[in-house]
């Protein structure tokens, strides 16, 4: 094995290994908190399931549970969800804590709202 391969292989494995373990956005997520906390009841999703095929299922609201589903895309730090009624929610999205947390941010009533979701599966 030449020197280039000895260096390139560990770098290649280091970069691709987290993706192979499923550290992507797919999975079941549960709302852990919202900042500002006053916006918690107004955040659209309290649980969110993102499937590998680009579809999602979500439960929303405080009190009676409302469900929705549709399609999503995740690209370059943006999570875009479009429900079957055509309602779109777009978030700045960042996966943290080794793939166990999903931070979603958007503007709400003129201020930045940040929701932290925790992976359930």
C-alpha cells in the first residue's frame, strides 16, 4: 500500500462512517424543547417520522393530537416539509450529538425559533 492510500483510506472511512451508521435525518424524532419556550405550543411538530423514501408522518399540537403527512427533502442544511394539503414548512436543520439530535430553526413572529428534536429510533 503506498503512502497516498494509507492517508486516503482513513480519511475516506472517517467521512463516510457516520453516514453508513444512519446519522442522517431519517428516523423518528420527538420534540425535546423550543426556544423561546413561549413558542412551544406553536411549533408545528411534536413528533416527526422521516422515511428513507422521502415521506414523513407527524403529530402536532398540544391537547388533541393532529396528524399530518407528506413529503420532505433534506439538502445542504435545509429541511423542507410539504404536507398533502400543500402546506410547506422550511427549516434550517442541523444534526448534532452524533446523529441523536436534530436542531430545526425558523423565524416565528419576527424572532428566531429553535426546536430541538431527539431521535427515538
